[in-house]
């Protein structure tokens, strides 16, 4: 059986507090855990369509991100399959649109990985600060 290539990607703007929680999550995973050779962790930042190459080179994609779903701050969301497209209805973020568009283009090229977005409702995404909020840190 062929080993699946897994990409764990954190996305978001680290300059706006909890908007960067996806990137901070991947940084913590890199610091505190060891992964097998088929798992790659990546800071996707706000690269959008420039993420196409790494996405095309994986079989499974796990994206960590801040999601505005309207629930209490710290709430966790999981979006897969068709839900990825629906997630745009409650996502107030430019990079999320780019990410879903990138997955659509990968699909058009015939090489879309199985993807899941794990999102968390931010506590603060308006304050310009390179660190996540203390409340978010507790949830990370």
C-alpha cells in the first residue's frame, strides 16, 4: 500500500492577533510533536493561489485557520467536501476564498487532495499584534 502524503497547513495573517491562529497552531505542532516522513507541516500564511504547488503534491490536506462562524470565541469548526465551499458563507477572510479557489483549480487539474479545514472562532482579529490573544493561547 502506498503511503499517503499529508500536508498540515496553517493559514492566516499573523499581524492581526487571532487571525494568525492557523499559523501559530502549525508552529506549535512543529515544536512539540514529531511526525512520520509522509507528513509535512507548512506555514501557508496568506499565500492563497501560491499554495497550489504544495497542495497539488499532497494526497491529504489539513488546514488550520480562524473561521468566523458566529459561535462563541474558541468554538471549533470542521469543514470537508462540499462544506468547504459553504464555509465561504461565514468566512470573513481573503485567504480562505483564495484557498477554496485553489482547491477548485486543483480539482480542475485532476489532482485535488482530500481536504479538511479545522477552524476556530477568533477572540480578537482586529487588533494589530503579532501574537494570538491570551484567550486563544489557552485554546491552542
